[in-house]
């Protein structure tokens, strides 16, 4: 019987409801650690990831990603539901999962994933975003190409004990309580696709990605290519904004974490309830009005930060 061969897969895990999946720094840490623990448990090869407030991108190499997807969903959903007194699924049941073949297509995909914070307007460069695998690559001890603010080092901030077989394995945690990237990101395999440090920096700082599309069409005239639209399922309506961001039209956005933080740490204590999931129809209007007065953000952002499908009747 012929064994299945390994392939690179692009996974996108999005919330199955309007919820954001990371409301604060602790949630980002929990999701990144969930990715790390799932990698260590399933022994797959992780090439890159980027965790956003509403979804996460993952590039991995394995024969079948089903177990990885299942374990990761269960692990993080338990954290999120317990913390916010929530029930039910968190992620979409039909996870976006596509194999990616060909050297150039694979490199383009990894670049898209690492540049995702640029596309969503939460970081001006990929190197400034703390919730991706960007700090893994082309490192030489504690030196590297990274800008200040992102670290892959351990500073004695605790250890994580994990049972493996009949014994235990210990992983030092970094200053943010995260499992360091070197334990679960296969940097060498990713670096091979970029070849050199200069190439890596160039790809992560390119002015736009239309050139990537033309390069792929030239190399794969009859094959499917990796595009920004295809790499961002569910965000088709925001593609023009994403292209503007990657061309340098940078402006500071009000992030989901800022809105969620105002709801969770300011408004909910005033009302006297522990979670946004416990707001009733009588309390929602005042919360929505308060958020709108504070931030002047779009209704869509308020909806996802409150886990709502539609805006209730609110007097503004």
C-alpha cells in the first residue's frame, strides 16, 4: 500500500460566529501556545503562522492536516469558552485548507501569511507584529534582522510541563508566557524557500503583490496561482483596503483588541457582569452607544466585538 506523501497546506481558522477569537494579549498567547502544543503533539512541520483578532493563517507540511485542525480547535475553544462563559463552537466547522505546490507559490504563500498584519492595518511592517512566526527566521543566536520589540528569547519566565509517553518534557516560556518559536517552527525549511536573508527581507517589504501574481503566471501559465483574494477567504470585501495598506497607505486603526478591552475592562465592570456573552437586550444599546462615542468605529467592528449577528435597535 502506497503511503500518502507530505504536502504544504494553507489553513485559515476563522470564527464560526461573529466573535473575535482574540480579545486581549492573554488570548493571543493562549492561541499561539495552542498552535505550539498541537504541533508538538501531532509532530507536523510548521513553516509559518500569523494570529489575527478574527482568524489565523497557518502553513504546515504533513500528509494530512485533519488531526492538527481538530486538536487546535478543541484546545483553544476550551480556553475561550471558559474565559468568556461561552458555549458552542468558536471556529467554522468547514476549515479553509488548501494544498500548495511549487517553489514560487509556496514562497508567495508564506510571504502573504507573514504580511497579513500589514493587510489588516494593524502593523506597518511584518517585522513589527508580535503574534506571528516572523521572529523565527534568519536568526544567529540573539542577533538577527528583526526590529526592536519582537523577541524569540527566553528569560526564565516559567516552564511548561508536558507529558510525552512515559515521561515529561519541559519547555521554557518567554517573557510573554509563550512557548518560544524555536520549539515548534521549522525555520530552516522556510529559510530554504527564501534562499538568503536579503531575499527574505525583500519579499517581506515589497511595495505591492501584483508582481507576485505576474511572476506566478509566467512560471505556472496553466496552473492556479496564489493571490491576495484567494489567500484571504472571507475578506473579499476588504481587498482594496488591503492593497492600499501594502502599498504604504498606512494609518493607525482602532484595533479589535482596543474595542474589546474597553468593553471588557471598562463597560462590563460598570454594569456588573463578567463577560460580553451575558449582556441582555436591555444592556446592549448602552454598551454599543458607549463604544461608538469612544471610538467612532464601524458597526461591523462593534458587532464582532460583541459576538452579534446584527445590530439591535440603538438610539444614537
